[in-house]
């Protein structure tokens, strides 16, 4: 078996795309840990996770449309519009929880609108969302007013990124995560055995569980040595777990992969491709709205510059692609999008600590994104050759 065939085989497994991005993350942490000792400090890791949260939230949503073979260029602008609406409502006296819910409802509507234009009118998603990017930026400015920014001091919204769990609660949450992952892994193995499917080896199954447990314990111990596990990290992991379950264990989730793999075949077996596409864009709009709320909390303001759709959008798409989601559709994982966000966040954080210029950061990020897309293209071509 050639090296390319081995690589393609690895990428086609359930955890294949997870391995390269994990190695990339370890390599970045090792390099900056040696060159910049402060990089591996608990304080830096705390702010690294917080810094990557907005990009990670958007990347998880964008992954859903990438699974279809589509793209959403308006996600960052959608986040900005929803955050701006929330800020204006809170300033007007609307209770902050209600303002957040209304912002999320707006995000769903904006996503559905773009999905309907793509699915029912037949306009390519690239064109629809590019128009959305431009139009939503204008709408954001209209909502924010002449200053282009609104300060966010609401305790409910700010609490999303300022509250940390106590060490005891942090350890309890980590124990629940380990139990949940163990149950998911073992039950999957049992279901495959009952259906007569190929099984992972016992060593591989328990290796995954042990690796996950070590990872979680190390993360919680590191964060507890500074301020504790941020509430935002728990919320983001919970959202990702929910969408991970939706994409892998529900008919809708499996249909995303089917449509992305071959839309015509999916239509012929009875899948409503148009509704699936609209639903996927609606979920992206929801995640964009949540990302906007998280961004407003993180930055303590809602500003046009923060959500204008430039670096934030490119980093979110880059995180999804670096995480192994194929731009051609049919392959990807919302969990890997989180890892991709950590790769981009770690690179930016390390370059900041080393005193690199903004130009250097952009060039490094572009090179990593290009490498990720090249790997995806090579593995896809290799898979077709192998067949």
C-alpha cells in the first residue's frame, strides 16, 4: 500500500480527520512552548480558549453547510446584525435573556432566507451569501447608528465570558464528560456488533477513552490553576455535542452527508434536498447569532469593525477546513471545527507573544489554510483513484 493510499484510508475513518489537526495543534504548542515559555502558562491557555470561542462557534455552524458542498460567506455579518439587534434591545430596556432569544430568532430567519434563495430559486450559495455579506454589513451599520458601536455592560451578557466554574464544579463536569464519551464509544461498538458490522479493536476503543480522559483532566487541571473552567467553554462544548449528535445520530444529520456526497442520488432515494438545505442554513444562522452574542460579551461591545466579515469570517471558514471538513461536501465533523479554531487561535496567540506583525499573522494563516485545502484535494483525488 502506497503512502497516499494509507493517508486516504486514514482520512476515510471516523477519526481520520481528527488525527492530522491534532498533530498540527501539538506541533504549534510545542514550537511556541519552546520559543515563548509564557505560551504554555495556565493564564495564556485560559485566554486562548476564550479567544477561540467566537471563531469556534461560527466554524461549527459553517461546517453544516460545508457538509452539503455549499458555503456561507455571510456568517460573520449575520453574527454582527444579531449582536447589534440584541444590544439595541437591551439599551431600550428589553430584558437581556429575551433580547438574546430575539437575536437568535433573527439569525434563524436570516439563514432560512438565504437557504430558500439557494434551494428554491436556484441561486448558487456563493452568490447568495456574498450578497448577504454586503447587505448585512449595511444593515448592521443601520442598527448600530452613526457611531458604529454600542458598549455592552449588561451583566447577563457579560457573564457569558466573565464567569468561571469553581474547581469542584469543573472536576464534576469533566467527570460527566468522560462518562458520556465512554458511554457513546462503547454503545457505538455494541451497535456495530449487533448489526454485524466491522468493529474497532478493543485496544482502539479503550485507547480513545483513555486519550479523551487524559485530555479533559489535563485541560481542567490547567484552567483550575488560573481562574477555573470558563462557563463559555462549557456552553460551547455543550452546543457542539448537541450538533455532533444531530449530524451523526439523526436522519437529518445523515441526510447532510448524503446530499453533500451526491445530491441527485439523495433526491432519488426520497430525500427532500431543498428542505435539508434550508434547514442547514437556518442552523448556520442560529450559530452565527450565538457567535454574535458571545462576541458582544467577549469584546464588551458590538462594533462594525469586529463583525465586518473580514478576518472573523475567514478564520471561521479556515477553522472548519483545517478541521478536516471537505469543501466538496460529504465529509466533516463539528468537533474537528473546534480543533481547527484552536489551531488558528494558537497560531495567532503564539505570533502575538513572539511580536510578529499583522502581516506575518495573515501570511501564516493563509499558508495553513492552503495546506489544509491541498490535503483535502489530494485525499479526495486519491480516494477516487483507489476506487
